[in-house]
C-alpha cells in the first residue's frame, strides 16, 4: 500500500491506498488499520481501497476539538473532497461503522453502497441496560473471548511489538475511550437520523461476536431504509481479520451486484 499524510481540518491524517477501480473508503475499528492485514489485497484487487487512520489512531493527530465519532465523520467527508471523490462505497467496522453512519446521514448521495461490520453507535435496548458490554471494565482475556472466535490465534504477543507499535496500541485505546465513553457506545440522536441513508446497506456479524448480538444488529438494520444482514461463520467481532477470504467474498458480492435496486 501507498501511505501519505494529509492535512484535513487541522488534523494530520494518515491515509493508506491500494489498487485501482471503483473507490472503497474503509473505516477501521478500535484496533486501528494495519496495511498488512490479509483482507487488504482481497478488497483492492478490483477496487481503489482508501483507508484513513481516524484522528487519534495510528499516526494521525487528534485536534482538541474532536471528541466524538460525529466529529470524525466531518474529517472523512472533507477527505473525500480532497480526493475529488463524488461517490464511494464505504465499509465501516465496529467504531468505523458508527462513523460511516454519521457520514451517511450528512451526505446521503455520497455513498453508493454501505457495509457495516459489527457496527455500534445506536441505542436499541432498555435505557438501564448496556447494548454493548463495557469493554473498559473487562479483563483483557475476557475481552478477547468476546472479540474473537479463536482468541489464541488472534492474540498478539506484546514482546513482539516495537515501542512505536506499543505506543500506537495504547493511544488507540485512549482515543477510543474519549469517543465512546459517555454516552457509552452510541449517539442518542443517530437512530432518529438513519432514515436519511439512501445507500443499500449490508450489515455483517461474526457468528460468535460477543459484543454485537444478533438482536442488536437486527434492530440496527430496521433503522435503515434499505438494509439486509448476513453472518460469517467461525468469526467474532472482527470477521475481516479472522475470516478474510469469506469477508472479502461477501463484501465484493454485495458491492459488485447489479440487482440490489
């Protein structure tokens, strides 16, 4: 992948690109974006894949005015302006799915098709109960069992990381807390605005996702005018990481289908 740093609304934004063809904006989740992930070449074989690191993640800076996914959606809208992209497909994973929805309600015609992977961002259950488990209160090993179908295979040994990689991990988590802490994992207004989304939407859930339940994803889908859901087996909250071939096959079939409308 090619990497560049662009100044967007006062943020120094790290942007990765690969491939040629119809553009896909890939919005990563809380773990950040890594250009070495195996799904990257699979998605970029026939498409131009554009993957920014959100402000405060990776090596992107975090201006002091940004404190919500809603703020970040404006950054990515301006990025599309800078790249002269009038219409794109968008893939948003977890936190990135929330940001994708915030982007879609602001500029519905900008999105051709939308893929949400284990998305968060709306409140669907009782007000006295969390829809998403409190990830900041859980021991790391417990959290890993909720995130991954096979935690042992996905676990990263900290001793194998460079000081820079470790610093990015800690910074990603710090930024995540800033963005989703209060109200926890949702924007109270978003569910009342999702009717503005005009793009056909596919919601994807890993079959053993311990954070986003089937009921939550189905409720999310009902808030969107043109949405369908699907499940990827042997995957948790990050099916793109655990089952990259099945993920890419599912996503590209949706993006490249001619018969959605």
